[in-house]
């Protein structure tokens, strides 16, 4: 479940490519190690790793051309093991899997993730939730921060049993105070239990 990184209104604080002057859009997603030999700790809400992909935003306002550009897999890049960016190749997923680098790893502790840039503090904030193994009603949540989008990330707060089925956590940049110290944490939930 990849989610776009929130860089503020109209991607105000998104990184800019020095060669073109165009901004990059980034997405974060959770997953498992590609080479795992046993059952992966991976589902819609569980994962061991957090991954990062990006795309240089299209130039121009032609909607059809921009949609075609965004839907071309080779225009996307993934963060690779040698701290570089490599072009996505849907025809060589084994190559992608052997080269992609996690920006965070914690076996059986990570899950669905979103990221927001806190411009006032100059920090990238990740929030995530994960169902506790063996109990579908309990989800742990956490907040991490970093000075760089690729990490390293530091655990700020771990919230065991946060809410009841609290998932898809996010911090919308529009709900961060001007000093960056107060924010809203939003999440989804449901009430299928009885």
C-alpha cells in the first residue's frame, strides 16, 4: 500500500532536481526482504521493511501526456543498496528485489506507513501501524523521525495497542503548527467486532 510523501501544499517542500528544476514525488511502502526463505511477515498491515520510490514530476500541463509519463515504469526509481537511485524495471523484478534497500528494518514490528515532511523542524516523520500477531483487534503504532528522507530513522514514540484497529496512520502537513511542535495524527478504524 504505497503512499505519497506529504511535502506540504502543492509539494511546496519537495526536493528539486538540480538539472531540470523539477520536483520529485516520493512514495513509501512496507514489505518484506526479497530473499526471505521462510514465510514473510508481510500483509496489507504487516512488514519487516520500509521502502522508498520516487519520480521526477512531469513538465507541462497536458493531462494525457502527464498520465502516460507517470504510468511508465521506467520513469520511477527505487532507493538501492548502494545509496543510489535505480530505474524501476517491471521486466526484471528479481533485479529490483536484489538491489532495493530498506530505509527502515525491524523484523515483525513494521507495517503500513506514511511519511510527512515537517518543514518547521526540518524532519521527515514516518507513522505506521501493525496488527499484533495473534490478535486482529490490537494494532501497535509508532512515530519515527529523520533529517533525511532515506534515514536513518529514530524512534520517537511507540504506542502499543493504539486505539482499536487503528491503521493507515498519517500526519497531514496542513495540520502541523507553524513551529512544528503540535500536529494532528489521523487514522482509519472500523467496528466489526462484537
